[in-house]
C-alpha cells in the first residue's frame, strides 16, 4: 500500500515505521468547546438555547396544528400539552453530551433541533432531534437554521458533523443529502423505538468539506435568490 491509499482512509493517510497505515496527524488540532450556548442569527431565523419557560408554550401551539406525521420517526410522540413538551425537552437535555436548541422566526419558536453525541475529544457532534412545526417545515428559515447550526459547530473547530435517521424516513434522508451530508452506510437493527425496529442511516459532513458546502448554502440563502413571494430562483446546488 501507499500513503493516501483510499482503501486505508484516503488523503493524508501515512505509513508508520512498521509499514502500517495510520491516520493523518492532528498535532496542530485542538479540541473545540461544547457547541452551546448558541446565539446564531440569520436573515430568516435565530437559533438559541432552548428556554423552557419562554419557548415551551408557543412551540407547543405551533406543533398543535400538526396532524402527527411529523412525529412518526422521532423517539417521542406528539406532545398533548405544554407540560409533556417540557418533559421531552428535559429528557433530551439530561445527558451532558446533548443540548436542545430553539429555532425562532420573528422571535416565535417554530421548531427545535439538538446537538447530540457531543464529543469534544474527537471533534464530533451530531445534529438531531429535529422537529419543525408546519409553519417552519420546507421554508427558507428551516434551511437557514440547519446552516447556522452547522456553521457554528465548524467555526468552533469540530471535524465531523453527523446526521442519523431511520432508513425509512425519506424526508430526513433527502434533507440531509440536500444540505450536503454524505451517506456513510446503514446500521441494521440498530434501535428499537415505539415498538418497532429501526435501521439507522449515517451521514456526515467533514471540516474539509464544509467550506465548499458553506459557499453553496450562502449562495442559496442570499436574498437575490428569492422573488417577492419568497420562492427560490435557483435550487440548492449539491
């Protein structure tokens, strides 16, 4: 084998004195800080740490018009009350390596997403627990919220940004690919949730890939890309 052989990890792979392939040196890399607190403001939305007192009731109201289909692939059911939603947020925030964010549009919480599996030692973090209300889903703000969270993580110095979803969740898989995540593979029978089995698709963006992907997202989010009704002129290039 030779250094950089794609079978052994691709560009940057080296060979040690025993002739064995080893990963790229990270001697100049330093571990990033946790991704929260976050206060990321864009043109159409604002991503902040979830404030249970301020955000729970209006977000519950935004979710209340959902027919329930948005919760099919989430690990929790559609909350029946603000108290139930607060309990969900509390459970998601309980692990030290997770943090829930609120997505605000015109200062109203219309969705949430979380930083999960935060690993500052390896510089890896997952975006997950994504739940958009009908008012947020498939809007420019939804895309910008995902951009703001990813950009925040990479700016801090994270090397890997993950997305995991049920392999049958077509909307989530398509959203990840549209944003620029690369499919890595499927973990079969990875989870049991809601009384059913789940195969989990793994996708990621690496720090080396982010500059190009960031440029595409910035270009798409530019106001000139939208007409007076807010419709895109050009689709997001992959």
